[in-house]
């Protein structure tokens, strides 16, 4: 890369079309969170955890 050139998503290998499809799938998944019998997931800086009951959590990453 030359100095002064703006870095783009394409330069880093991001497929914007696939990313849009993925975000739609994630939104569909989030719509199911309300059906959890143990409570809603908790968003942490490194990802999400979901309650698994009895004070335990499952790391979704």
C-alpha cells in the first residue's frame, strides 16, 4: 500500500454484499432472544453471552 492512499473494505477483503446478508441473518436471530426461558443475552465488549440457568452463561463466540 502506498502512503496517503485511503484503505477500503475491499482492500481488506470484506465482501460488502455478503456482510449485508449476514447482518440480516443476525437480526433474525436476535428476534428469537425473547423466547429464552433463562433471560436475554448480555452484550460484552468481546462478544455475547447467554444465560444457561443456575447462574451459568454460554459464550456465543
